C-alpha cells in the first residue's frame, strides 16, 4: 500500500472556501466516536453508546421511537433507574455490530457539529470515515451501509494508521524504518513505514476496553460489587497506571450488590489497580513482540533506534511508555496530541482530497 505525502500548507482562498462546506471527518471507534468538521477546529467526542427502549413508544409523528439518548447522555439514562432502557455498544473491536444503532448514533452526533444553516447550502456533504486497516469486504460493506444510512452519498474511507500519520505529523518519507502504534479502545495496531509505504502491519485484538473489563472482574471478585464498564473506565483514567506513581492515590466508586442490587461504594488504591492493569497488558506485550517479527531486519534497527510513536486513547494510560520499555526493550513515545491524531489526520486528508484531487473521482458512490 502506498502512502501519499500531503502538503499541510493552506491558502487563504481555500481556507475561505472551507467555511462554506459541511464535510465531516468521523472516527467510529469501539470506545468513543469522534467527529470534526472540515471548516473549523472543534472536535466532538462522545462514548460509542446508545440507550434504547426495550418497548418502543410512539413519537410525534406516530412512528415508534427507540432511541432514548446517545453518548454520555446514554450512560446517564441507563444509570438513572429508568425502566425498559438498555445500553447498546454499536461497535465492537472496531467493527460495526449493530448497524442500525451505529447509524442512529452518527445521525444524532453529526447535527451537533457545525452551523445548522450550512444544511441549506447547495454544496454536497462529503464524509471521511476512519476505519481499521485490512478490512474484509463484509466489514467494508457494513461501514458503507452506516455512512449511507446517515445520508452521506459520497464519502471516503481512510485506514486508521494513515489518518494518524497525517494527524501527528510523522515523517515516513525518509529511507528508514518508522513505526506507529494506534492503541484504541478495541484494538491495537502496529504499522511499520518506510519511504512512504507500509512495510508491516499487525492488529492486536486488545484495547482499552479489555483493561476496563479486567477492572470489572477484579472489583466483583475482590469486593463483591458489580460496576459498569464506564465506571471501570473512570477508575482507569483516575488512578490507573502500569508503572509506579510518584504519590499514592485512591478513588471511591459506586456499584451494586450482585445478590440484591443494592447500591454500594468501594474505595480502591492505585497499587491494586496497577496490579490488575499490568496483568491485563500481558497480551499487549506478547502482541508487540510478535509484530516485530514481521518487520524486515533492515528496518528493525531503525525502529529500535527511533522508537515507536503512540497515538490513541491508550497512549494516555499513566506509565505506559516506561512500562513498555521495561517489558519489550523498545522505546515508545506518545505523539503531541495522541487522542486527536486520527481525527485531525482524517480532517486534513479529506480537505486535501476535496481541494487537490477532485472528490468525484475518489469518493464512494
């Protein structure tokens, strides 16, 4: 696969023209869905969750409605004690598993990005969807179905490593090996580059969601309390680490008694959370070692010397880089903005595709 180097300069005329478009870059991830317009810097990030009614009720026009809320509001709706409400994850391991729910999620979120008056402009909306690398035809068809369901008649799909490279400004054009690690909520992809081409790629079925599940199991076994995955994610973000911290931390979380459902509180310390996360990261360590086996020997030395650039939400886990260095002997370095690298890259590549190459020839029909 060839990787095209894009010029990041922008003229005044193209900058003004961008204001009159309503194109969107979309990253439909396992943990979070991220949207960014092509004409401003605002980024919308919401959990990839949707709250549905088990028993549909009639809406204003008499049609049955199932959607209660999306994103963070869906979590609040599911935890408020409302009856007949279930929390659905439309994407699992970076693959759509509930196409209708994924379309509902995007439809609700895209209206929050950009000015509503742009909907009346004649310029057609074009989408750029960040997708995992190496998708089979079935998965590609699922992503196409979701985009068409939310009225993107023309769109492009960008593989996540290429979007992240464009977003973090990584130089892959030199005749030396570089590697990018995209640590997301459902998967972790390690991609090797050299001379603007992909030389190796390995996708591990491991992500931040596996760390959350490990914490859910631990709290249930150790304290006899059931917690939701989003509570485990808050615990991980609050005091979670895979390397000793400078000062001890603790955090109180709320859950439910598995026998009677009564609410309970429990306080966890950073050292016990760290032990859980370190054990849970074992598949990641083994996967990284396996990924390096597929790197050509002449490029492996360059990667070991230059290190691996980390993007994605997993890059924010405290102590990740020293932990990986100790366990693999490879230096990992987070990018300047790991959380937004993919969406910024997709945003840039979308606009450059529209401005320089002619979107009618390259968009999905």
